[in-house]
């Protein structure tokens, strides 16, 4: 019996990688909503140049009320993405500010925002 | 005398090629839109991560069998594959260790609730550990007495690692932050896949003969070039930080 070509095993490897990610995502979606968040230090005074509605979008688009966590932490549909969403949101703004040559907030250093 | 000179020429040419392969991705990701520098050690840890990606791709090209370039003996290519694999493992360990050292909160990204692209990186590390350990000749002969079975499992694990690594790099989005960078990665990935599928070109150009007893060049070239890239990138990041 001839051995299967190596590329078939490589293809199988890629399928294994995809299955692994799908399984991890399922598990993650089940665990993230119940996981406590790291404490975040956010100073409104440091963000005076930013329009309120840039962050508090529910003031104008009527998508919810109360604190950010009311939806982003406790709505099952969007809760699993809370970390990526908030990180991207802060990061994009800080990158833009830094590219414009102005002082910006933390870029990627965790302890810059998460003061434990 | 002639053989010695030919060996040195081949070694220099291959070192230059390896240097180019390792440096090009680092230069490409630093082009516009340039990622914002954080601090030297953080960025240096990510340099190690990018070198792992490059080496993972190179390992599919130099798969342990003789190729047309360099004109070294077959044993050189077996050594080369092993050395590049060990270096990738060391760099991956360094990537994780340095990041955890400068930013202990990143431990959160090693938990099951971490973002998927970080879990992909963690899985890639675990698979690479299994791959490297199970490939140590002493263990390999016990685990897989049949070489073909070993080769199949090795290829499967390697593809899992490459897939997870690319997902980790792309979805992290720190450096792969534009469409043209993603396009370059896709083209390189397709070229490597094509190279992995087709049979190696082992025929040398006319007039060139394989240099015997050249296996030892592998260690010298791979480790020296890696150290050179690590040192150069560290000083480049220091200079960037100073500006």
C-alpha cells in the first residue's frame, strides 16, 4: 500500500487547525460572559477633546441605556467580543492621535489602562 | 582548496538568502501604515514572533531533503531543517517569555476566555512543543518506528502550527494593519504551499557539484544569521525609541 502524499496530511492539518479554532470559540463564547473583567482606569478628564457620543453612542442611536456593561458585558450576542471591541476602540483612537504627533493614551501596554 | 572556496561561496550566498528572508518581513511590517512603537522589549518580542512565522514558512520549503541551492550535501538539508525548527521553537518561547516579563497582565491571554487569535497563538506554541519534542531522534524512533508514519504526523502538525500562526498574526492586527500587507502574506503563503506540494528540485545547475562534508555549515549559518537579525532589530528598535 502506497503512503498518502504529504500534502494530504498538510491539508488535514489545516482542517484540524480550523476545527480547533471553532471549538475554542464555542467554549470561549460560553465562558466569557461569566468571567470577571479586569479593572479599568478611565479618566474622563483625559478625554475632553473627544465627543461624548463617540463613546456613548447610545445617547444618539438609541441602542440601549445605562453603563457600557449593560449591553457589552451582559448581552449574550455581543458579550464575547467585549475585549476585542473595547481594545480596538481605544487603540484606534490612540493610534490616530499619536500619528498626528499629539500625546495619546496607552497603545498596547496593558497596565496603561488596567491598573490592578 | 577549490572545494573549500566553493563551500565558502555557497555558505555566504545561503547566509545572505536566509538573512533576506528573515529581514524582509520585519521591514515590510514596519512600512506604512507603520505600527506605533510601544517600547523596545515589547516590539522586540514581536520581532521574534515574526521570525517564527518566517521560519515556519521556510521549514515547508527546506523540508530536510536536498534542494538545488545551496550545493551542499544531503545531510546539510536534514541539519538545516532541524536547526531552523529548533530556532523557531526557541524564538517562540522567547516571544512568549519576553512579553509576559514586560507585561505580566498578558497572562490573561493564556486563559480559555482570551481572544481567539491569542488562543490560536497558544495552541501553536503547544503544537510546536509536541512537534519538536516528538522529532528528537531518540524519541522519534520509539514513537514512530515507521518513518513514513512519522513524516505524515510531522506534516500534519506543521500545517496546524502554520495555520494557527497565520491566524494569530493576522487577527492580532498590530502589524498586519493594511490590505497590501495581507496581500503580500497571502502571495507568500501560496508560493510556500506550492513549493510544499511539488517535488523538490534537486538537480544542480550544470558545472556545479554537491560539496561533500558540508553538513556542519547548517549550524553556523542558521544560528549566526538568527543572532545577527535579533541583535540588529534590537538596536534598530532602541534607535527608534530614542528618536
